[in-house]
C-alpha cells in the first residue's frame, strides 16, 4: 500500500517561456498493470498528465474528513473517488468514462445539463445530485456508480451487458458539482468500498487491505492542475474555463492562473511569467495562512493604454 508523504512548502509556477508547473514532488504516473483481474481505471486518461485524483473516499469519524491514508484529501461524507480533468475545454473535447469490470447496466439517467452548481444552486439538483449517471452490476455482486457524466454522452442502455474497459459515457459537469470530473463509487452489499485499500467507508482510515485497482495508483496528498493562460482574471465562477490559445498585443491582459486541491497552511506559491527573452515579466510569492479544499492564485498585467505603449515603443 502507498505511504503518505506531504511536503510543503513550495509550489513554483512559471510561464513564457517555458510553461512549467511543479510542486510537492514530481507528478506521478500510474504503474504498469499489477493485478490484471483488478478494476480498470474508470477514465481514459493518464494520471498526473491530463487527469488527477481530486478526492478520495472519506474514512473520518466525528465529522473529521480523512482519506484512506488518514490524510485530508477528501471531504466529510464523500462516498467515492473523484477523477478530474483540467478544464471545461478538455471536457468538451470528450474524455471517455470506462466500465471497471464486466457487468450489466442496472439503471441510468441522462438529460441533466452540464452547468456548475455555483450557477444553479443546490436546490436545482435536488434528487439529481449524481447528475447524468450509470449503475452497473458486476458478476461478483459489486456495483459501480458513475456520476456527473456529460449530457448526451452515455453509450449504453438499461439491461445492456458491458465489458471491462468499455466506454459508457464521458466526463461532464452535471449534478452537484462545480468542476468537470467523474465521481466513481464502488458498493458491496450496500456498503461503499474504497478501491484504494478494500475497506468500507465507515472503517477507520488505518485499514491496510489490498488495492482493488488493476494498477498501483500513487497517493497524491495535493492535486496540482495545469497552468491556465488567459486574457482576464478568473473568478470562482470562471476558474474552470479553458485558457486561450494565444495572447497578442491587442489582448486586454496577460493572466496566468495556478489551481490546486487541498492546500495546507504554510504552502508557498511562487508564480512567475517570463518574456520570450527569458526576462521576468511579473512574479509573485504567496504563503497560505490556512488550508483550503480548492485554491487558485493568478498573476498578470493589463495591456498598457495607447499613451503608455507609445512611450515604451510598443505602439505600431
């Protein structure tokens, strides 16, 4: 089983040129298959490159959220594993959700719009918190539930048989969520089972059972998403929007945003943008005075007005 390692205190982000994001050690990738009979990873992506484990199952007691290694990379009452993609642009491109094992489709729901709950409010998704979802029964009696799928992406029907690794839908933003991800839950005899250590959700976080995934997935005590470049500062409502492909002289601003899940008190964020000559264009260092489930920080500059551009020789 993986060991828990959480080191702060530096997240360094650099853009223009080159574009790099690093922090808390290098990004890790899934190892080659260790258990061919284990659960297939439910998203067609590469962990640490284009998708990330954003939350684990909660094993805490007395309202204190704890993941399977007794870390804080979860939230109170969280019943599954969240696998996130970088932004809404990646979601729109299409990220396949896969069946973890052979099975039969018990039930599904489609038709829920892909809209952040920050816009709709919790009441709008009452009784539809899972959004567009699928429940699949496996031959050993376990059940898999897939939530927040993209509207219209589900490729199976109730009663269909599916095979391990088969596409069943795509990652979306439906239901009670504000960022694009898959919420995957494994149940056994009605109990939520954590595929990272075979324990039940209500078991204490020091359980040490075998991993159920087909590969040994490294534990990530902090989730660092890719940097985003844009032409305006983000807000909590826009921070998951896709960045722009390019910024030119007529753009209103140059803004770089770094995002992370489960920061801790004392983490230091050092953000820097360099110009094409390698000179520092703008930089900032921030040390967090408290931890947050989700945190983002941005730096940048506005486009100079015409008078400033003429004075600096930027105007043509």
